[in-house]
């Protein structure tokens, strides 16, 4: 699901995070605000993946998502995230 599909376009971060928590969804974003563990402590949601690429543009983000999303079908999120930490 996307923010657009959920009719959350333009919603504050807190609202988007609340919906993700409610639906037990991992949020994939480029918004650095969501990487602040003081405001969004680990363990209070299914998690966030903050995409920070050398060239932060839509084609690069989509290419990365096409590469990593299939892994979610077979690999636990904790194992996937451990690859890049």
C-alpha cells in the first residue's frame, strides 16, 4: 500500500506512523524525520526503512525498491535490515 492509496497524502508523519502501527506495516520512506528514534522508538511499530541513496531521485529509489521488495516475501525484516546496517 502507498500513502496515496491509503488517502494519507500530505498527512503529518504522526498520522502515517499511527496507521502503519495500527495495520502492523513497515513504512518505507525517504523522510529522515522518521529515523529519529527519540520520536519513533524501535519496538513501537513494525519498523521503518529510510532510503538514503547517494543520488536521491525517484528512478534510483524505484530501482532499489524493485530489488529489495521481493526479499520481504521470504526473509524476515530483521535479517534484511541487517544486510545494510
